[in-house]
C-alpha cells in the first residue's frame, strides 16, 4: 500500500521559492503567470491495512509544519 502526501504553504504565508519560480518563468518568456505556490510530495510505502488516520497522525507529528503548511493524503 502506498500513501502520497501533498504539502503546501497555507494561503497568506509568503512563498519566496514560489515567487522566484514565477520570476524565472517570466524571464524565460512565459507570460501570464500571476503566482506560483511551491510545495512537496512525500511518498510512503506502508503495510497493508494502514489507515488514513495513521498517515494523518504522521503528518501532524512530523511530515508537515501545520502552523504554516496544509497537507492532503492520497492512499493507493
């Protein structure tokens, strides 16, 4: 069983890396990009039967800084 955790900064939190990407895209000639939010994806190989609640607990305790980051969990 696999879990994919998508982590992004919450709205209102400054994203300097996203802004650098937006600026670089403009420099490369890609017009019309008004904003970029950068994040990360963590893929976990889990034992069969691991619950989504367990993965959420992992996120809350270690994988995401819930003060400034949001996350979503996708089980496959």
